[in-house]
């Protein structure tokens, strides 16, 4: 697998993490009534969002591939 294709798959996985975190934040704010479940889902969602932001940051700063 070429480095460019690997970077593409890493970026897509980071976008998937962002999508999952958006869904989890929605459920944590509007659907769940139990405060413990709300906290756990929000915590996981924010960790995924931070992790995906770091991944995208490093992919962008690593520069173009040849």
C-alpha cells in the first residue's frame, strides 16, 4: 500500500471517529435520562473528537506524498 493511500485511510478513520462522536453527543444530550450514561457517552465522544483532531492535524502537517 502506498503512503498516499495509507494517509487516505487514516483520514477516513478520523472522519469516522468524528461522525461517531457527533452521534454520541446527540444521544448524550437529548436521548439519555440517566446522568451516568450521559457522562460516559459524552466523555467517550469528546475523547474520540480530540483523537480525530490530532490525527487530522498530523496528516495535514505531514505534507504531500510523492
